[in-house]
C-alpha cells in the first residue's frame, strides 16, 4: 500500500496560474524495479480536491483497490470493504497536487514549511538551491537540493542527517494543461541504509483540471466505510 502514496507524496511539478483551480485528476502507470531485481507494475487514477481535502487513488491493475487520504490518515478499501487504516505523516494539503493548485510548487513548498534557503548557485543551466531543515527536524531529516531549469522544477534530492542521499527524482516531458506545466514522466531513485537502489518510473496521462464529473471520488464517502469495525489500524 505504501508504494502508491509514496508516489503521490514526492511528485513535484510547476504551476503557472492556478489560483482559482480546485481539482486535478491524472491516470498513472507506475513501473518499479527493486534492488533484488524484482519488478512491479501498477495502474490507476489519482483524484485530488482542494475543497474536500481528499485524495483518492483508484487502482485497477494488477488489483482493483482504492486508497483514500484525508488529514493524517490513509484508508485502504477493497471489494467494497475498509481493509485497513494507517497513519500518514503528510496530509493531502502538502502533496504535489495541492501545491500545483495553490501555485506553490517551484521550491516544492519549502519556503512555507520552515526549511531555510541557505545557498543558490548555477551549474550547467540549472539553478540549484539548498534548503536546510528547521531546528525541530534537524535530528530526523537532512537537507534538500532543488534544481530548476527554465522556470520549471527539474530535479530534487533528499539527504539524511548523515549527508547521504536517500532519494532523488527527475521530471520530464512537461505539458501545459490549462496553465499548469505538468511533468508527464518522472524517474525516481530510492536508497536504503545499505545503499541498495530501487528505481520507479511513473507516467501520467489524461490529466484533467477542475473536472465536473466523478464527485464520488473527489468527495469519497469514507465516513460510511469507517463504520466497518473489522478494518485494521496502523
């Protein structure tokens, strides 16, 4: 379950003019290669509504299942039943889709997060900014480097407190959708404590802004499913 929400939480992009936008939808295909050589393939659709504060991942391959993120919880639904509820450290308002709609994505929303900009330099056409974590997070996370090119976020690198890279992402094939420059392809690299590398490639298609249909997803009735006392909580 975590792999879907990892994708949602770390995907950056760039917004030109979206102060009046409130919804965004995209079909996703996620291909993942693990350090042990195994592969996975997942397909589905992501829905985010800035008004309801809900983010829904409706997956149809390889299994039909739904993930609903609201506030600090993620709910896993399958076959019409709530299967699990887990804590989520990042609410939907802090995800990429929310940042896109709020025109707050150029620096990944870090300028409003408590992170401090400590350095800016140019390298090969890239403008690279360094961000240090706030004092209350210094013992938990490391610095973040963001690379912008032609006004668009091109890459981002996350470090741990020892200064080692824990993940990095690159964004390609931007498309202008109603003023939003959306990267339709993303490549991510994740590293565990032993340095083993996992690669995730994500493609986005059929991106729609302010869709009028599919209210059943944008305002997913999670309250009805919460009555299911058989779901596990993590």
